[in-house]
């Protein structure tokens, strides 16, 4: 699964996209969405969450997640405290990953 998020400004108009392909490169699904006003890291995390929701809905439990945001991947891998501004979305992402 490939994800990307961006914002025009910080904060600014944010959007994210997801592409899902199998190991042979066959298109399985994807979409892009506007997210309103936010930061690029917020858009990256929402893109990852919505991409994971798409894969789970399709019954896919094994996947490779590719993102151009090392910060997003580090935030997902490393525990953050409840006061972190993205703690809620990070918790949702981690719960989906734990279900796999």
C-alpha cells in the first residue's frame, strides 16, 4: 500500500491519497480525499489510517506500507503519550496493525 499526504501551508488545505496493489502490481483499489484544514503530518497519518481501513475491508491482513513520511512511520512505531496532538489517530492505526 502506498500512501501520501500533503498540506498547502502549516496548517493549510490538506489531502491524502492511497493506492493498493497486490504483489504482482495489480490494482486493488485506492482513492484520494480532501481533509479540510490541517498539517502535512496529519494528512500523512489520515492517509495511512484510511488505507489500512481499505485493506481490512478487502480482507487483506498482510501488507507492505510505503510512505514518503519517515516522521509518520516513526510516530506509528514509537509509543507516544496521550498528550501528543495525534495520539488518537496513532492509536487507531496501531489497533488496526495489531489485528493483522
